[in-house]
C-alpha cells in the first residue's frame, strides 16, 4: 500500500478521534483523575478497534448491510451496556457530592481497578457497530484494488497504533498536575454529565436497535 494513501488514512482516523463521542468522554473523565486508569481505558478502546478495523478490512461492513439484524442486536446489547455504565457514573457522582468535604477520594473507589477501566474502554468501543461503517467509508477509497494480507495487516496496525498514541497523548496531557488541579473540584460534575450522556446515548442506541428489529429491517 502506498505510503501517501496510508498517511491519508491515519490523518482521517486522527481527525475522527477528535470528534466528541463515548470513547473520548470516557477517556477525559478518567484522565482528569488518574493517568493509570485512563491508559487502561485507552488499551481497552484500542483492543476494540483491533476487532472493528479487522472486520472492516475483511468485509464486515458488507455483512452488516446485508444482514441489518446483526447491527440491531449489537446496538441493543451495546446500548444496554452504556446505560448501565452511565448509571454507575451517576451513582459515583452522587457519592462524591455527599462527600464533598473529603477532597482526597481514592480513585480506585470511583473507577475500580485498572482492569475494570480496561473493560469499560473495550465495551464502550464495541457498543457501537456504526464504527465498522465509518471505517469502511474511509478505508475503502484508499485500499488497493487487490489488497494483499500484508496490506490488510498494515491498515489495521496503522489505525490501532495511531488511535493508541493519540489517546495516550491526550491522557498524559489531561493527567498533568496542572490540569488535574483545574478539574479536581469539577470531578463530580464531570461524572454526572458523563453519566447522563452515556444513559441518553445508550438508551437511544438500544431503542434504535429494538425499533429496527421490530420492523424487521
């Protein structure tokens, strides 16, 4: 695959990363409290991307278009997951509002273990099957007419690596002492806002999935 096309693909991916969405919101929430948990969530997000990009390169987008029920089921399951995670964020925010006098709340109390943060990053990324269609839109025009296995592997590695590096850089920037001081008092509000966003986004995703299943499309 020509380097110019590969570079264009990476730039398009980086631009897409900057678009507000569940992955970016989850990362921001964690990075303003704990670099360790933020990097764990980045690893989870990147793991999810390995699956989505691999499926895209090997034709999963066409499969979802041919069998919409698959996309609907993924939306339903993913939506329920996002609602559940949003509920947890809202409960965490309420607990912090009750304990405002305690400024040194342990991040493990809020986020759990780094392994849990990894899982949240993974399942948040996997909850939206539209990712496959997005990657199909940016990958298909740039792929060689007859891609080799090496081309496919290179595309997957380039997108996953650029995402991991980009989100990791953001995690380091947001978790500096200066940034954390700015965000420490806003922590409960960030959690509450994030929780509400995830509940609404998850409910919308699940409702869309149910509606599509009921219509049989």
